[in-house]
């Protein structure tokens, strides 16, 4: 007698091509570490992505528009 096991996998939720982490601080007031994924447009630079993320953070919380960036990482979203 033979037994077959069927293994099904589900595709992960759609994610961007790059993973980013950014820590921003308003000295003495607030600090946030945010993260996410994105797919930069063709020919976009690291600086372009940095500015887009910083702009998005400022849109979500206008006070953070003047925050200092303490840490930024942008890497391909793959192992």
C-alpha cells in the first residue's frame, strides 16, 4: 500500500522588490522606526527612494517632516 501526501503552499502577499527601514527623531520629543517594502521605478537612485520615504513619513505625520534621520537601510527584498 502506498501513501501520497499532497503539500500545498500559498503565495506570500505581494511585496515590493526592496525592503527599507528608517529611524527618525525629533530630539527630545519623539523617535520612530518605520519599515516597509517598495518597488522603485526604473533608474531610481537610492537617494530618490530615501526622499520618497521621508516625504511619505512627513505626509502621515507633518511634524516628522523636520525629523532627523538616524538610520536608513534599503536592500533587495530577497534571501
